[in-house]
C-alpha cells in the first residue's frame, strides 16, 4: 500500500509546486493620502450685525441668531462656529472665556501656538490659536475692537479627533480663518 501511495504523493507534490509557482509576491508600496481642495474664492458676508467679513465660497453660512453664525463645509465635514458678543465693560470676561475655551483642549493637544493679531486699519485686535495633536478643534481665534464688539471662532470636524486624518482639511480651513480675521470690519 505504501508503494502505491509514493507515486501519488510524488505526483501531488509536483502538481502543487507547478500550480503554486507564480510571480514573486511583493509587498504593496506605502500609500499617501492625496486630497485636492478647490482654490479658495472668497466672498463678502455682510448682514445687519455689527461686523462683516470674507469667507470661502465652498462654505455655507447658517444664521444661528443674535449675530452668531456657522460656516459649514459639507465636503470637508467641518463647521466654523462664529460667536458674537457685544462688549459692555465685560472685555476681561470675554477674553478669559475665549482663552479658557482654547486651553480646555490642552489635555489632548500636543501644543498650542498663540499668534497675536493686530489690524489698526480696521481696529481689529485678537489672537489666533493653532492647536496641535488630537484635540477636538485645531484652530480658534478671537477678534475685538475692545469697546463694542467681540467675535470668537473655532473649527470642529464631524469625526473623532485624529490629527493625521484631519490635518489637510484643518490646514485648508485654517487659511480661511486667517482671511476671515484679516477682512473683518466692524460697523
């Protein structure tokens, strides 16, 4: 019985060797995420509130009442929250609240970079915060004229914070926030 199984085993081994010999298996090369965003086109936003600004036209503005607005970026799955407050001898409280909101992200953030903002022409003064790491918001800012107006803005994505995943979109919208701050005019 062993004599009869030897030719079968030999035949099976040769058959498996021939069938299994294919091209050399190579590992897949590392892939890099390639996200292409449209060239920004900025349009003016001017309502009956105490301020006007320019924003990227791929964003959609939603009025939330009391001069508060959301700029929704559906394709980027993000929203910029704009919160307006009148200044009535409460500038210290408003500044403290804006800073507190930013530094609540310090638990998840790798670092927070503060960039002062001054535009004497439009009488706008403030701070731009860039939050690194897996924080819920990668960019925040506040702008004020110190006497009548105070505007706070922050960006949030509709995803679990993962800095590597949202970095390209966060970078794109961060530039939009800078344009918003630079174009902001009080009425």
